[in-house]
C-alpha cells in the first residue's frame, strides 16, 4: 500500500467523522442530511457503522490496558505539622507526632540562639 493511499484513507475517515458529527448536530434525518450535502446514504451508513466499531474497539483496548496511574491512600492526620519560618528564610518543620518535651527543647535551643 502506498503512502498516498494511507493518506487518502486517513482523509476519508476524517471527512466522514466530521460529516457524521455535523449530521448529529443538525437534527436532520440521515436521508435529508445526505440529500442536502450530496452524500450517498448507503456510504453514510457504512462509514457510521465503521467509525462506531472503531470507537468501541478503542474503548475496549483502553479499558483493558493497565493504567499508568496507581491509587495512593494518604493517611489523614488530626494535627497539622508545626512549621516555623525564620527571618533568615530558613524553615523548620516539626512533625505532628513530636511530643511536648521535644517541642520544649527546640524552643529552648532557638531562644538560646536568639532566634525567637
């Protein structure tokens, strides 16, 4: 098959896809639409069936192929982590699981350093 035939088939498929979409938006019967557009009604039905089959095959393939995404569950936390932003631009993040003693020690060290 030559590249000219492939392009021709692709162009034909695109034409009929566009014609079918235009018909769907028109609200006309197939018979009336084909007469108005100068199209063969038999060819119209043939392409509508062909494109419908192709669309359903693509749907089946996409639903049966594995997804590139995986579901990840993120545990919910009742307590947000503590974040301190210093005037120097540095940020200190303390996890929500830190106990009071750890927080007291951190604050003491920051006070001794003159940072708070």
